[in-house]
C-alpha cells in the first residue's frame, strides 16, 4: 500500500501526478491531502485528474502505509515545518520517497526548517539544489535521482549558476606565466583562532601549495605563535 502525502502547493501537485502514474502501472495508491490546492492552480488541475482514493490526513492513515511518497513541501519552503505536517512525517516508520526534497529541508542550505524526515530516495528535477549536497541535507535525502521532465536545455542554461559541485574539473589551476608575480595569483586571507590553530595552519599551507600569490593569516597572538613554532 503506497500513500502519497500531498501538500497545497506545486509539490503537492507533483504528488497527484505521481499517484496517477503509479496507479496506471498497477500500484495500490492512495492520497492523503494536507490541504486542498489553491483553486485554478496547476496543483488543483493535477488534483482534479486524480480519480483514486483520498484519505484523511491522520496518523491512522499513515499507520496503514507500506511506502510513503512525501510531496508536502519542496525546496522553496520559507518557514519551519510544524503542526500536522511535522507530526505526520515524524510518525513515518516505513521507507519514504521525497519529491524534490524531504519536506522541511531548506533547498538552499541543506538545513532542516524545524524538522525534515529521513528519505530513502529523493527525486528532483532540472538541477540539483545546494540542499541535496550540503550536510545534513545530503544525508536526509538518501539516494538522489535527477529526473528529466522535459525542461529545455536552453532554459536551464539561461540560469546563472551560483554554486558548483566539487569535481576534478574545478581542480585545474592556471599555469604561471614568465611575467607573473604574487599579486597576479590571488591574495588569500585565512582567519584563525587560538582554540584550533592547526586548522588555520593547514589552510595556509594548502593555499600556498595550490599557488596562491600571497597568503595572510589573521589570527590571535597565541595562534600565530603556535604556527611559527611549527
């Protein structure tokens, strides 16, 4: 028995589509709606096309599920997850598949907003969000699948990326020219504290090793003294 938890927004609309497609494939699917979608919205149109059972959004409904699809809220949630939504997700004891992100997870930071459930699988669309890659979001998402839903590549490429996933392509460093000097290869400033001077030391050594033109350590006297002794 598969239960889709549908929220009132676009993420909930995706949940109704998931329910319809899975039912077409022969899955025993029910939907529990947290709240009705806004009239006239895409989510409302998706809900209107769902002809299967809609169950009460209660702990008893959740207790009968063997697999849960979390389509309550997506990466754009701007408030803490609370109330019946948080209580329902906290009660889940079966595998959970999240649509976009586990509900309550901040897509920009990877931090839970109040509460976010542990997903076995997260299916997202278009591009990965920072929250899929940054802890604790990376762990809460479980396996992450980037699904192709037909978005034109030109539309995706028109969005200027502000973050890049760490990969060997980012590790290439420009070669030094014959007339290069320290100011043409960047100035790295590393703030350090007295409690953990080793961290600043390692960062400074790494910056020098990868070719920074100038490395400045900004730390308390106790920290710099330790570094000089080493």
